[in-house]
């Protein structure tokens, strides 16, 4: 009897009740909803990663940089005040970025174009002369220096005479060594915050993007004192 009862127990088929079926169906629905929620979150995250580019600060710094030459220390300038030989002269921008002009004294020349400096000088001279006309010409460019460091053939400081791109600077430095991580390059640039304080910005410069032109920045132009780092 015991043996027969055991066989009967093993052969018994349990038919789920309506309550059990409803509970199981509800559980499957909750799992399906949870799976859909996870899928939506993953999709949103993937889209966010795909759309994430360079920081706005970097894009603004590169795209907003003036394409005109900005005067810097050691540059030689010809300052001509129309019909006034006493004020016209050749000056060298001092290390502090200033130049000295008779009557008006020291004037900030660093970080502006030749035309902007001419306007600045004319505004100062109005205190002494009526409608002064001033022309400024950059006679010698000595402040446009960049540094190429790391895995290049000839690392060091390079004095430039015209606008130079990242790839041109690399070429001037003799190209990459066999150990260079070309797609991990960075350009270190000193910029200024809104309050004028110095602020260091690191600009990614992937070699593949520079060559193909498909990156967000392209083969961008270097500014004075930029440091190209090739790890």
C-alpha cells in the first residue's frame, strides 16, 4: 500500500487553479515591463554616448580663436602717426606686453591685432591731438612660438612666422617616433576665464581625425605658446 501510494503520488498531475494562473501571468507581465524599462534606459544611454562630443569649452576655444595674428612679446612694430614724425617709431613689445609711445606712455599691445592696437593708440592720442590717424604694422614676428614634446624626432621649441596647424608643427619636429601614440595627442593651451584669470585647456588632437578632417576640430591652427604633447 505504501509502495502503491508512492507510485500514485509520482504520477499525480497538478492542475493550476485560476488564482495560480492569474498570479503567474501577472508575474510575467511585471518582468516584461521591467525588461522594457531596462531596454529603454540602455537605449537612451547609448544615444547619449553616441551624441557626446568634445566639451563646449574646447570647441569654443578652437572655433572662436581669432584667425588674425595677435601681437605678443618681442614682436617688432612700426607705429606711424600721420603727419607726426615725432610720434612715429619702431618699437619692440616688452615681456610684459607693453609698448611706450611719447605723450601717452605705456600701452598694452599683447593679445590684440595690429588694427586693434592702432585704434587703441588713436583713442589715447585724442587727448592731445585732433582726429589722429595711426597705422600699426608688424615688422617682425618673434612671439609666435609653440612647443612640440614627447614622441617626435626633434622635440623642442619652434618659432613660427605664419599660421601653423598641428600636423605642420609635427612635421617641423621631424614626425613621430615608432613609439608615438598618435591618436592620444593633446594640445595644451593657456586661455583665460571670464574674469581674465589664466586657465589651462587640453585639446584632443587625434591623428586620424587630423588627417581625415572628420573630427569636430579638424587640423586646427595653433596659437602662440601652445604645447603639442605626443605620448
